[in-house]
C-alpha cells in the first residue's frame, strides 16, 4: 500500500482531539524534531508525496518514510524523538570546557604541526584528551552553541616594557585626562596611510560567485594626521603627501587653530619617530607650554582612541573601494570624516538640550 494511504488510514482512526493536538504540534511544538515529524504527517495526509515534501525543503525523502513507518506502527507517540533512549549523552560540561580551552590555544600545543584549527582537528585533539569520540557535526554544534566564531586574528607586537611600567604610564595618562582643569583639552593623535590600491576585506557573495576588486596597479599614497578629543570626540585632521615631521607639525598648528582658547592642549600619541624629531622639538619650543606631549608605551595601539576612527575609515571607504585615482579616493575619505564629525556634533547638541 502507498505510504500516503497508510498514514491517511491511521489519521482516520484518530479522535478529533488527537488530530487537534498533532496540528498544534506541527505549528508550535518547542521540540524541533516533533514539530518536523508532525508537519511530515500532515503533508502526507494532505496527499503530498515524499518527493514533494523533499522539494518543499522540509526534510529528506528517507526521513519522510522513516516518520511515516513510525506513525503507522505506533501512532502519535511514534513522532517523538527516540534519541532520548540512546543512553547518557557523550558530551558533558567537562567536554565543552576542554573544547573551549583548545580553541583558545594553538594546535601546536596539542602536538599538531598545523597552526590553525579545523573541526576535524578539534575532534581528534579532544578524543586524545577526553577519550570521547564524537563526529564533526557534534563539534560544529558545540562551537555554535558556545558562540565560537571563525575570525581573522589581529597581528600585534609585544611591548618591550615590563608590565608594571606600562600600566603605570597608562594610569598616568588616564588620570591626566579625567582630571583636566578648565580651559585645557586632551586629544589622541595618530597618522593613517591612504593607499590607492584598495585594502581587500570580507564581503557577502552569492554561492558560486567571487567578487573582484579592480586595482589601479601602481600604488599611490596620501597621509592623514588626526586628533580625537578625549572628552567630546571632536575630530581634527590634516593631509600631507609624505609621512614626515612636517605632517605632525601641521597637525599641531591645526590643533592651535581649532582650540584657540585652550590654555594647554595635551596630546596623547605613540612613539613614532616624527613625534620626537629635531624639527618637531623646535616647533614645540616655538609654541611654548600651549602643547604638551604624552607618549604611550611602545606598541600599545589599543590605548589610542583615534585608532578606532581609522579602522572605521578603512571599513567604510578604503576597503574594496572602486576609486580610479587618488583625488576621487580622498574626496570619499573627506566626505566620511565630515559626516562623522557632523553626526557627533548633532549628538552632543541633543545631549546638551
């Protein structure tokens, strides 16, 4: 007999209450397995074939026949997920803890030569540690449940200072900013390179298609120096064709123009050579006490807040860009920075109101 006829015969022998419960399970059951099985039964009762159910995206053809056989044999109780009768689950909280520990480390710590993890490698490593053998599908499910993501590592350079010295300098800068007297401002300053050759980054693509980014070939560069107000977030920037002391000195003059009433402008910055060159020292001597430099510990970019502005600039403008020449690209850069500055100004106006 056709599987649909068998299911329809069993359905005809059910009471109206049992049919109502099965319809409810097909819509609102908290168990996804039971919900799927009830939908399969309803589809067969409505006269759909296993192939039609498969093309509808509900499940595979083989699962339709399995669910139908259980329903014909056991009735509505046959729709329950029988995996609960398999015994104790292999995966425990201890196993998940070992998985998270492994992800936080490198495969080399477990005796593998490969420097990055795959699901298969995680499965093998955890089997050596715990003695429990699971499938890659289980590893995938555990990674998703624990919100482990596949991302791009961040390259860093270790600070040569000892931790106590580094933290002491960072605390000094933090106290300086939080205790600024009236009439003084503090800004984070740094430079960014703008390349005509676009930075390549991730983007959404259709299956089987890879987007392309046309590069001009011969690269050109422009350099921006920017200042981020530590209190208000106000942006100041200047452009230069070379990354020299002249770029930083131009940034200092721009700060003096933007903050004409400031008694002292505290500049928090990194240890790049143009920030302490002879030309820069002569310019600072001419300015006098109106500008004071505060150097961060070496290789600590995360503590310079303008670095986030440059990251957003690359994400919104230079990554995968399609500009054909440098003037066109710089026009987009300035448009983004002006838009960000206007949005920030409006935000502070609303807060003040």
